[in-house]
C-alpha cells in the first residue's frame, strides 16, 4: 500500500491496484462437434461472444444472477391467454401477414416482455388484443380475458374493457393525445367514463397520477395543452392516463422511448411495483434487453410475426436456444474488454411479410441454417428445450450441445 512504512522506506514504487480480469470468449473457442455443423460457426468474425468478468473460481457470472422483482408465491392462473392469433392486412400490393400464430399467456403480478426487431409484429399483437386495428386488418384466433374471448365481444363491451380493465401505453403520445384538449381534461374524462365519481374527485386523482410519474407542478400542468409538454412529459402523461383507472393489465408499447435515463428508471419502477406489489399484469414491448433482464419475469422473442423463443428470463438468457435470440444478445454493447471492437449485428434484413420465407423465417439470416435439417422448407414449432424454455429451431439441440449458442453477459462485481 502507498501508506505502508516498509514500502516507503524501500523507495520502491507502490504496486498497481488489483484489476478484475476481463476475458473475451469468441465462438471459435467453444468446442464444435465435427460433422453436420457448418464451418461458419467457427468463424470469429461472424459472431463473437460477450466479454465476461472472470472470477477466481473461473465461473462467469450469468444474467440469471440479476435479481428480478420479487413475486410472492407461485403465479396464479393466466388472466390473459392469446392462442393462435393471426393478423393479416389487405393492401394494394397483396396481403401482409403481420402476425402468424402467436401464443402467450400472462398472470396477475407477472411482467411479460415481448422483444424483437421493428416489423416483427409486437405492436400489432398488442393492438389486436384491444381491437384497435383498422378495418383492413383480418384478425383470427382467440384472446381470452378472464375466460371471455375479446375478439367475439361487442363494441360496447370493449369500451368498458379499454382503460378500466386493460390499459395501453402507446408508443407515440403525440398522436395518442388530443392536441385541442387540455391534458388534465383527457385524463379526467377517462376516469369519469369508467367510474362514477365527481369531476373534482377525478381531477384530484389525475393530479395524483401526474405526480406519480414525475411531472413537476402537476396541479398547474394539468391545465396545459399537449404542445406545452416536452416529448418526455407527453409520454409520462400517457402513462398517468393508463394508470388512472387501476387496470388489471397494462400493455406498455415502448413506454420509455422518449424519456431520459433517470425518468425511465422511475417509470419502470412504477410499472414493476404495480406488478409485484399490487398484482397488476404487465405486457412490456421493448427493444431494451437490459430492461427485460432487470424487470421482466418471462420473455417472448418475436420474429416475422411468430414467437421463436419464450420462457422465464433466467432460462432464456442463460441457455439461449434460438440463433435469433443469441444474435440479439451478441449485438449488445460491451462494458468491458476491447472498446474498439465493433458490435456484431445480425446480418441481412427482416423479411417482407407480403411473402414470408418458407420454413423457418430466420433461415436467410441464420449462420446455422441447413437444408438437411429442414430449415428452408419446414416451419419449426415451439418445443421444450433443456434449459426450460420453448424455442422454434430445428437445430437447437445440437447447437446447444456444441456450445454455439452460449451467451454470457458481463456483470459488475
């Protein structure tokens, strides 16, 4: 130590501070079984694993070690079940197959995250639950809300469900809020539509909700118009409106897109608290895998209108079983290691949903696609994998056995 007298007397330089070692783990160093696996998997320029912190015991920390919000006891039966949901849009160019057989369920007190690239069908899936799609949309399947199929109910019943039972936080508050009405009047109106309370009581609750989401001087802001709010404040006003009627399910479509980091953390904390303390179900649509890791209980990864991998966050991140999920994780920025090393994107572009690829929709971009395995001709179904999650991949078993989908995430010690 610098203040050690023996070190000072000897005149030698103090030893440098101990640093935590950083280890790069490229895919090329993972053992690969010879034979049916393509040579591209051993090419370190195509896919590189995340830098990991090596502990003295040699075990790399896993994302599953990150603590999620506590859930008291086992989850109850699902309050929302989506089964075989398909959504097609009629256009001049043909029929767009936006959603192709989506299945998921969410229970009270659970946070389900739906992730995927733009155009994968996440928002269309959410909008179809509340029947908010345009007339050009053809929706089939079943959306069971507490035993009631929402796709079959009347418009009058849906008006009672929207806002009071199921609330949605839209991605673009500028188009979701009415510019000719005061922000507070829009929140008050929604409260009074669903609850028999006075305007004074509704206004007091609106002020409380605006304060809850971090809007300063809510008693004054409530009388302002949307153009007087910044982009982040408009987003927070949308969240306040969604929370104002105490819904049992909140569908949050990129709820923190326009918010700065500190406000983003506050909003996510409110949603997580609603889920884990008040047993409100949350369906979170996001691109941020860091948010998913810290907040969600379960995850559904969507690609080309289908769920390609789903399970608990810990199982899915610790033992990724689909190349698309592995690609999303590999494209995350590194916190340690060589900062000059470029990110590893997923090659190619998402397919056109006018003519989705045959077989596995991801095969044109997949490093591991094989005609012998049926990737180009047979659409894979969701199957239970050794890690405990479900994935739709013909080759996941052999890829997992060979270690080619290993994904480790660095965690600050």
